[in-house]
C-alpha cells in the first residue's frame, strides 16, 4: 500500500472526478473518488487520510491550467491524482470542436502543470488514463483516446508517478459485456463503471 497515514490525497479532473461533489454529493462526489476513499478506509482502517475532490465538470486541460494554483497547488497535497483529457478529445466529435485540445498542447500543458505541482509541494502523482467505453479500437474517438492515454503513460514514467490504466480496465470488462452496461454515452459511467475505475486505482495503489 503506497499511501501513508496522515497524508492528504487530492483528486482533480473533469466530470468523472466531479460527479456531483459541488452539489448533492458533496464533498467527495458519487463516483470513483468516493469509492476509492471508502474502500481504502475499509481495507486499511489503520490509515488516517485526508481526501479532497477538486473535479469540475466539462474541464479540459486548459480549464485545469486556469485553476491549478487554487485547486491543486494551494491544497498542498501529499498525493495529487489527475484524470483529464476526455473532454479535450470529445469536443472534437461534438458541437464545440473549437474547444478541442490537440495532443501536443495537451501533453505540454499537462507536463507543465505536473512539474509546477511537484516543485511547489513535493507531492507524488497519480495519473489516470482518459478513456472511452468503446471496445472497437478503430472508432476514431477511441483511437484518439488511446493516443492521449499513451501520453499519460509516458508522463507517468517521466514523473515516476503511479499510473492508472483506466482504458485497459474498461477493455477488460468490455470483452465480456456491452458498453451500455457501464455508460449511456461511452463517457459518463454508471456506478458500476465508476467501480471499474476505482478498482483500477486500488490496484495501482496496492490497496486491493
């Protein structure tokens, strides 16, 4: 288990992380963050950890950059978990293509944010892959998602971060089940889909 008692774990990202944490499901949301918190507590009751959710629905890496000082660095994390990129890709396939973030900007912006957080706080990083709940790798949005996930894997190696392979976790369940079981729109998971993500985080943290 990588987490240690007394540590502060901050999650930041888009709607998958937000998941109502600023509304009815405050303060942790009703998704994977809440599940990770609950299951780590159940499996490691000896740990006293502080959990913070700073996800905001709709965010791209550009939006993350605009609030990074307040919502990441100022939180003084021991561990900073980042899951971003789904909207950066998805916008290209919707009605707001001008808000899509190309892969080079995505990589350079995310690298800069991670570098700043580590320099300012000394935190360790947890980097989750963006994902699309789609089994066909030839679907253009899925192919793009795989490319962005490869960027995250590369940054995880660069920063000696914990890497969470969310797409691989969904590919495992999609091999034996339909995508609709996990999400209606291939992006926003139902609770069982959030459990798939949480399970991947627990495995990466050695908390299973």
